């Protein structure tokens, strides 16, 4: 059996980083944290590429 503990810690760390990136862009950190648990690096790509949401009035 392989050691998957390192991958799990890395995936969780990436999800936390993505939550911080999302909050910095004015998006929900919790939602992006959860999405990152499923999407991983693809979620990072989406956060970086998508523009900030338009401000609400």
C-alpha cells in the first residue's frame, strides 16, 4: 500500500490557500474551500482566471 497521507495534506493545504485567494477576490472562502476539496488545482485555476464579481449596489 502507498502512503497517501502526503497527498491528503497537500490537497487540504491547497484548499486552504484557495479559500484565501477567493476571499482576496471578494468571493466566499468557505464555498471555494469546499469546491477545492473536489476540484483541487482546477479550482485554483478558476479563482485566478475569473475576474472579481461586480460590486452590489
